[in-house]
């Protein structure tokens, strides 16, 4: 059991930070690299390390490995332990079944609550990219302090770089805000899922809308109170989960877990809450939603080509090549995504990479051995 | 020793056909598939068989394996024997050193001459493609008969399909011709190497020019006489080669071989001869000079894509994919050549495949391990 502490040290609260990395995802947009058995968070797409390793490394010196947890189905534990050997074995939390984020985060937060109700839980997606790590770390610490101090759910909203229609947006009231060490936390006014293009353009122009990054912070006790006030049906599961977790009654934990609707935490809880806080996450965030997102974040050569693996190009520009450990030669081509992944090769126009999903759908019928 | 025979049987000469396959080539235009250790003739680019196997298979029933020879440097013998197990071991003729076609064909023809001076030697490149095999076989037999009967060198000229500037052209006089079984053999007037485009256009319009296919036929004794009359410096090597070959004096053979200038047989002999014959080779010939030539000769799907290996394409047209045994997915691309060859991958605009040679030159400096 962690020691409960709320004493301020050097004028700052000594926080009990507990990170939960949501490691259960199974994306298909990085096909042919991502496969059913090798989802995105395990891919080494931005460096020699997998995205989940990068996510943990980003916390170095901020949160000790003993307080970093993952949550995923049991089948993932072996690969997680191999990738993250510094985390204690008990920190690989197991979902009884692959479901959405609400059941996972209820289970994880209840686990933390038993250790310390005042612990600040940081829920991190496993497979995002953050370019400006130092900015991220500074903001994360201040956000944790805000979550602890104001007893609110704190989230990062990304200043939108385009009128994206694939993201959820957070609507804030700039006039209502809190502040810690000069860092501002705007009060959340509402949420909007995947707007159409004209709406997204309005959002951008208003300056009041941010992309929902999926990064949330809350005190465990705040989370419980919010469940009670805004999602009573989840709160009853929570109430029963605590003693089951204390007894480590796996059967009961499983039963309660499956009772919780398979919804996102956004939909099941956060969007219902009044008065949450949002910190503008201007730290070069990307959810790496597709191959072309990778193009935007990896360094490019003088012909604006981006490559993992050795590239020799002649009169070729604006291409993303992913072929680690091998040579790729480009002659006279532009705006292509080229991905070589063992038994499957993808060549795709860069502005059509959203169609990789359609292709994966087609392969479910025509070539499931490649999924 | 083969039995000498010139008797006509069923009104047709019973010919002693001896095929020599020039197997010593080392092309780079099929990089990354072709490598120094794996030149074009060994590649399985048009079928599950290598080009040299296809070349031999094309002769089935026409020339028995006992009369099919290859000529290449000693280092190639092992792979040749593996690919062509039906040929007797002694038929893998060895060049003392890799040189041009004149020394090779002198050596090979002298070898045949010792077996039968009236043997008709058919010199075949190892790495060409012929679509209409039945037409080729019929014409080949008649060309052999013409070579035997008229004691001329006979060659196939390909009716030009474009004003190609990369080929040599054969200029014929249509008025002067021979005939066998209705098949016409035009008298050769001259040769023109790689003309410029306006000249090539004139050639095509005149109807008197054909592409030089590199397929030649001659009686061994005719060859010797032509050497004597048109290339006396080669004839003196020939005169000395015969006894050295009879004694199997390898050192002397090597010495004489290296004395012969490293020139093409075209340049060293054939272009000097007056009165050779040319048969129009309208049997779907291609020298497979580059990847895009392959596109022209392999069957295409409904989107005009041509693939070796499994292809799944979305909104993609006119592409050549070479990725045998693996899956290739194309999304929104056109007119590409995609070749996956183990440690190296090529993506090239289809109309720029001649630049593969430049790329190979660059790799000599920047990545010789990929050659």
C-alpha cells in the first residue's frame, strides 16, 4: 500500500501519481504492419522502440515504474512484460475480456483507489506520439496537480491543426479557468463527436474547441464521486468492485466487469460531467491515426521523403517508406506510402491512406491470413 | 560423334541441329531481382521457370537435349546443370573467361564442327521471351533448313513495333529473297546500331528494317568459310582452335580464346558478310530489356495490372507488381513498377524504368551489397 500523502513540499503538493496505460487496442490502420496479433501499440513505427515503450519512456523521472500500470486482456500480458520489464509483474492489470475504455478504467481506478483514494490516476493511450516531450512532461505534472487540487477531471485538448472530422472536440469556456504556476485550465463546456467539415471549420474559427486527446487525469476519489453523481449505474458496479478487488475474487471481478456497458469512458462518464478542466496540449501530439500521420512526424530528407530503413531515391518526392532493415529504391514517384511487412506489401497514394481500412475489410473475406 | 547426314527424308533435309545457348549474360536492368550472382537468365520472371529453362523448353521435340549446349564461364556451370538436368554434362561448354559473343560462338561452333561440319548451329540468347512458341518453332526449323541449304548465315529480324533507339536494325532487300515451304528469307543489305529517333522512324516507314533479335543460324562449315572470307584474323584462331579442342588441351584453348577480341559476333563477323538471310520473326519476341517489357508480355487483370504474386488492388491501374509468394496491396496508384526482392524493394514509374541502370550505377558506390 502506498503511503497516503497530501503534504506540500517546496510549495508543491507531493502527488501520488499512478499511470494507467490503455494497452488493449487493436487498430488496423497500420496494416500491413499492424496485425491482429501485433496491434499498433507494439509497432516500432517512430523509432527502434514500440509505441508503448515510448509511452512509458516519456514518463521517466516523473512516475516511477512501480506506479505505472497497463491494462489489457490476459493474452497480451506476456508481450507487455517483455516490452516493459521494469514494471512490476502485478502492474499488468488484466481485463477479463476485451471491451471499451469505461470498464477498463473503472477496474484500473478502483485498483488505485484501494492503494490511495487521493492518488491521481493518469489514463494514457498506449499508441500516441508526442513530439515535444519536455513540454508534455511539464504540462502533465501541472495537470496532475490541478486534478488533485481542484478535484476535477482534467484532460488534454489539442489545439486543432486542421478541421479534422475524425476527432472528437472539447468545447471550453476560456473565461472560466483555473491556474497553476501560470498554466491555464479552461472549464469544459461540452463535447462534440466527429463533426462535419463546415462545423469543424466553425470550431476552429471560434478558438473554443480542441481535439480530444484521450489523455485524462483524476483523483481516484474524484472519479468515484463523479460516478456517483453522473453515472449511478456505473457507481453500483464500482461499489461492488472494491471489495471484490480487495479479496482478489477473480470470478466476481469478471462478473462485475462484464456488467459494465462496453462504452468509452468519454461517453459513459466524462461527457456527462459539469465543470471538468482542460489543459491545452500544445506538445506536438498525434494519435498516429494512419500512415500519413507518420509522414508528418518523422524527419524528412531534402526531397521531403520520410523513410524507416535505407532509402535511395531518384526524382522522387513526398513519399513515406517503411521498410526497416532493407533497401528501398524510388524512381520518379511522388506522394506514395510504401510499407513492406514480411508477407505483405502496401503501396498507397498518400492522400488515400484512409482506404487501408476498406482494404482490411476486404481481406477479412479474401485473405484473412494476412490480418 | 553424330552421324553426318544430308539425305532428304519426306522431301525435307534431315538436319543435325545443334543449339548453343549463350548463358553468360549479366544484366542489371531487372534489379533488384537480378544481381551479380543471379543474372537475368536465371530469373523466374515470366513463369515459375527461369528464362533459360523456358528457352530450352521451347525447343522440346525440335532438338533433343543431347544436342542442346550452353556456354558460360565455369562459375555458372553448377547452376546451369541444376536448372537444365536433362542436358548431358559435356554440353555445358565453358568459356575460359567472361567475354563477348564472338569468342564464345567461335568456341562453340568449333566444338560442333568437330562433331559434324554440316551441323546447323542455332545461337540463342538465354534470356529472351517468345510469346507465340508454335510460330517460333515452325520458323526456326525452316530457318535451319535455309541455313543448311543456302549455306548462308540466317538470322531472325523482328518486325519493329516502335521506333526503338536501343536496338540494332537489320536492313534487308525485299526483292532479293529465298523461299522454303512458302517462308521467305530476305537478303541482308546492312546493319545499323541504335539509331536516333528520326532515323528509327524512317526505318519503320521504309518497311525494310527489322530489329536484330540476336538469334543466328549457320552451318558450322559455312561459319568457318565466312571467317576465312570476312574475318581472317579470327580464322587463324579458328584454325588453331580445332586441334586444341580435339586434344582437349585446355591451356591452349584458353590461350587462343583470349586471343580473340572481345567483340560481339555481330560486329566481329556478321556485319561484314555479304548476302546473309533474314527471316521475319513475327512470333511475339521480346528481349525483356526492362521491367516494363515484362508488363507488355504478362497477362493483365481487368484494371490492366500485371502481377506475379497475389495482388489486391483498389482504384489502381496499369501497374506491374513482382512479389511472388507474397501479397501486394495497391491503393489509388497508377503506372508503377513494384518489385520486392528480399533485401531490396523497387518502386518506379513505369515510363522511367530505364533509370534502373543509373540506380545500379549509384549503388556500385553507395550500396554494393545490394548488387
